[in-house]
């Protein structure tokens, strides 16, 4: 099978497609962050995106490209996280049916949020049923199209629009920190940065417990790991994608990791200093930037805050715990 990789032209086309449907999210700055990093830091705040995370960009872009037959039959997605809500909302806005396949033990709040956006939820027993088989059956019986959370050219192109907006708004950057799960956001950001700020070094950041991306980047082949134990639930992916990996290999400068303790510390910083709620995965980029320190001195540094969907009770527990 040959793979067709998205390019910056696809990111630009995605930007036109989502215009007026996705929010153009704010870029925030903080004197305290500048002082901590010794640089000018620009935060692209996707926690303020529709449904609370950047995933709306890729989902809307992918669904907007469906042909008439695909639109009538609708979309199917497997997710218990932000991709579920993104597909559900994008499908509703585009007037097409959506079925989201979720594990039976997914948090009730997430199931409710996904349904509230208009999609229907099908639950499966993750210990006894094979979700691939369920998806295939839906695709065959109803002709629905499966949209994966990251390994798809239209999803990657959509995710790249956040970095495009950031660079267009603040000007060229020297470094850009992007969190990394399956690599859709990172690959899209790298496409945007390479076109709009060629000298900008793009860094991926993933949880230390799940550093498959770093291993893959350094070894030159896609490494698969077991489900990592980390509070960064948006980055618990097992491996990079066939579309994301080659772009990351080509256009990303390096991949770093952050510990759960560093994520909590960054979430606390966002809450205390910037008055914003950031989910653990969304704090990866800043956790790495503040650790890098001296190397960034005097530079212009972009950080993508990827999302803010965290149960408030959980949020309070995390940031309220004793400092470590
Ligand atoms: C999905 C997600 C990520 C990881 O994105 P990938 O494209 O899979 O790398 C990061 N942060 C949040 C909030 C997410 O929902």
C-alpha cells in the first residue's frame, strides 16, 4: 500500500475549510513564563477550542471532505477521549450520522458529552469484544466511513492549522513545543512550521512512561509499547502512525519526555498564574520547555496547549496534592 502524506498545501486548505466553524483560539503570554524559560513564550490555547481540544480541527476537516455517499452513510470512530467528542460535534454540524464506539467502562461523563454533541454511542466490552470487528461490521452494514484519531492525511492537515494560526499571529518562532500521542498534532504542526518559519525547531513531547515516539524517532522505525501508565490520557497511544511517523522523522528536531509530576506542576502553573484549566496531556509542551531552560535563552518559543478536558474533581485532586 502506498501512503500519501499531507503537505503544507493541505494544511492551508484545511484552514479554509474550518474557517468559521472552528474557533481561532487565543494566544496567551505570561511574564512569569517568560522569566522561567528566559525566552518569549507564546501559548496557543486549544483548551479554548470547540469541545475543549484541538481535535475538532482534524475531525471537521476530515468530515468536510466526505463525498455525498459518505455523508449520507456517516462516520464511525473508536474513542473514549477527545476524538469521540470531536467527531460527534463535527458530524452534527455537517448534518451526518456518527457512531462512536466506546469501551463499556468509559467514564459516564465522556459518554454523556459525546451523546450531547449529537452522535450515537455504541459500547463494547473491551475484554471480550474486538472493536475492529465492530467497526468493520458497521462499515459493511451501513457503509459508514471510519475516521481514525491521528493516522489520516486529512486529520493531520486539520491539526496543523493551530500552529499555522499561531505563527501567522505572532510571527516566526525559534522553537515550537507540541505534545505527542499518535503524532497527528505534531506532524501537522511540523508541516506548518516548515512552511511558515523554516528555521523553527519543532519538538515533540510525550509522557516519560510512554516514550514510544522518542524510541521510534531515534531508531528510525515505529516502536510499539504496552499501554503506558500516566496521567496524560490523551497520549496513551501505543505507537505512531504510518502517516505521522515519516513527517515527524523528516520535520521534527527532537522528541522529549515529561514526568507526571512535571505535568502536575505545569497544570498548577497554568491554573495559578494564567488562570486556565489545562488537562494533563495539554501540559506536556510547557513541561518540556521550562526544563530545557538555557538553550532557549532569548528565543521566541511557541507552546501548544492541546486541550482542557479534565474532570474537575480529578483536576482538584491533581493540583491540590502536595508539591513534589
Ligand atoms: C489527542 C490528544 C493529544 C495527542 O494528539 P496526537 O495527534 O494523537 O499526537 C494531545 N492532547 C490532547 C488534549 C489530545 O486530545
